[in-house]
């Protein structure tokens, strides 16, 4: 078994950084049991042969584990076998208060030059600001000024149109048209 340090995790939507939580990982490599036996003798206050017997007994119980059976290992977690008879170790989750998350906000200092990559050229933010600033700032007129101007022009045009033309109806000129007598273009037979 190896104690692994874990990895911190960044949650960009919440702007939080989760602390790395350590976990225990099983290893297939063989290691010397001398330090483990010395640890057991010190903790249990027993002699070496008794510590070896305790360790062998615990290892035998691990080997005899059935599917979905688990064997606790102190307060660190428990050993268990999955459906494929593979041995795993399930680490006890540690209290969240031991690993608090922190606020993760990007800090940008506007007065400090930052190295940036533009295409394949590396430059800094001061040089890019000077390059992009031409000094000319175009004054932008609000859109409502143009709308008012067009409205005034339309009102003047309508006023001129209605004052210089005779209108008898709501839509256009509805003066009656007088029919004139047309000349005969054909001859009628005599009777």
C-alpha cells in the first residue's frame, strides 16, 4: 500500500479550488516487512515473533476474502474484492474540515507587464497596449440622435406634402373624374 497525495481540483464555474485529499493505493511490488513488523511491535508492545504471527494472520484473512466482503484496516479504510476477484482498498473519506476549499479568482495587476504569446511571438502586455493604442478615439454618437433626426425630417416631409396638395379623403386624391363625350370611331349602319 502506498499513500498518494491526491490532486487539487479547480471548479471554474464556482471559482473554487478543492484541496488535494490523500488516498491509499495498493501496489503489486514487494517490499520488506521489517519496518512494518517493527511498527507493529512498537504499537502493540509485543515481541517480533508475535508481530510476525499477527501480520501473517491478517494477510491470510485478506487472501480468503469473498466477493463483496470487506475487511477493515484500522481507521484507514477496508480491503474488499470485486466481482472479478480483484483486491481493492477503499479509503475512509477524511472530514471536509481537514481539507477546506478556497476562493480561486484570477488576479490581474494592470500596472504590471505580463508575458503573452501572440501567434508565435512572445511579447508583453505593455508592448501590445502601445501597439494597439493609436491615440485616436472615435466619438460615438448615441443611436437616438440619428433616430430623432430622421423623425424630424419625416415630419417636415409629411407637413409639406399635406399642405401643398388637395386631399378630400384619408387616402390620396379622391376628386371625381368627369367623363367626357368620346368621338365616334365607328359608323353605324343606316336604318
